[in-house]
C-alpha cells in the first residue's frame, strides 16, 4: 500500500507539478515559433526538455482528475446521507477515489524526486579489489556474482568490457555494462566501499579477515552527451592478457584509448575483434567523461540528500558483509539483513528498495524546504 503523505507534502507536490506544466507550456510556445526551426541545435534542446516534462504533465493531469473524482464522491456521500444503500455505494466510491489519489501522490513524489535525466539509462559498473590482497579479489568476484544474479532476476543483460583476473579466480578489477529497464534507478546507490568479514579460503588458522572492494556505478553516456574530438584521442593496441600475464590470443585485439585533455584512459579486451573492442572502449570513455561532467552538478544539486544518505563516492564505506554474524549491514540507513550467502546470491531487493524509499523521503523533505 502506498504511504499516506502529509498535507504539506501534497501541496508541495501539486505546486512542483504545476511549475513543470507551466514550463512545458512555455516550451510549446517556443517550439511553435517558425524562426526556431532554422536553429537546429536550439530546437533540438528545447524539444528534448519538452519531451522530458511530458511525464510530469501526465501525472499532473491524472492527479487533478483523481482529486476531482474524490470531491464528487464526497458530495455524493453527503447528498444521500439518509439512504443506507446509496450511502454504502458512496462510501465505496470515496474509498476508491482516495486510494487512487494517494497512489498518484506517491507516484508523483517518485517522479519529482528521481533522477529523470538518467532514469532510462543503462549503466557501467566497475568493481575493484581493495585492501586484503587475494581475499579482496575473491570478494570482488563475489560482488560480481551478486549483481549478475540480481540482473538475471530483473531480465537485464550483463556484458564484460574489461577485467584483470587473479590466479585464484578473483578480480583485481572488472568493468561490465548492464542494460535493461530501470537499471540506473535500481543500482545508482551501489557505488561505494563494500567490506567483508570472514575466514578466507586461504586462511589455515581460522582467523577472521576484513577485506575491501569498491563499486562504481556510472550512467552510460550517449553520443549526444559527449562529443569526442579525434585529435584528443590516443589509441594503443596490444595482446589481450589473462591471469599471470598469459596471452589470451595472439593478435593485437586489446584496445586502450586515452583522452589526452583529461588523462582518462580506458581499455577493452573482451572481444576477439579489435574493431569491436575499439567501439566498446569509446563507449566506456564517453561514460567516464559524462560521469565527470555530472559530478559537479550532483554535488551542488544533491548536497542535502547525498549528505544524509551518502555521497556515492567509491571511497565511502557503505556496506559490511559479516559472515560470523550472518548479517549484511548498510551503514547509510542502518539496515541489517540476515543471510549473507542469500544476499551474495543476488537477493538484494530489500536493501535496494529500502535505500530508494529512504532517498525519496529525504528528497521530499528537501522539496518541502525549497517550497516553504
């Protein structure tokens, strides 16, 4: 059942939606100007913003209709106060109308507080082993399995872009592309430091070790987001490598691209074709540059919200997987989930949904504060 929101929050939601609808009207007037058509770049930008606002206009229309239906039900109820049968029908209609209105308020809150710019994007996820040596690399592999299993449950596709294996089957680092519906919305808060406490397979005396791995989740960039200047790119081709430096193939299929202005370098070696690896490497580079572009905006826009739920920085410890106590703790919201093995097999819905709900509540508080 959708949460019952306070009247203050409801008024804030209605006001915020009206602002979006008014802005959409302004853009419609601009789009109808014949002179704008000659400026393709400006027209495309305005059309893009107009399209993004359509979801707000739609939910605003539905909400206003639901409020009108609820008011009619109340009038119907008061009009037939002396007729038990009609009053019963009126009660049913009023309950249905109020339920619909409440659901739409919650839906509107989710839309207003979500990252609409990146909502429908796929993601690139990077997992790196940290402190803890070989045990950390094995934990990185466990995290990959967790997210891969979760992705399968959601019907998403996972594709490896680059990886560095260890001789025990762990990862020094691995980069994957995850594509599907609501990928960014669900995984955006998984960025940060993940800590495991357990007796490693390599431990002969039964001592508990603490190891670390980091996760970074980046919204996948599109060509329109980042334009790459060929003069800014430096390409290197080399043989793909496996664990221990053993050659995976005998041709120079691995591609490394360096963006000279920023020094950002990416590598892709998973495809046998150099051309395919080059294409994937350019996609990864765009994503890295896009994430860099968004970072300042994120800090300014989400200062309050991220200050309370976590910055999303990969160096921030967000979660501990405690095997002796069979407990996983998300430190940002103080949530404990029991059953470490179950979690590492991909059963992470409770944690992800709790984080999204908490984040939405904080964003609503911020929205109310801005509207006060």
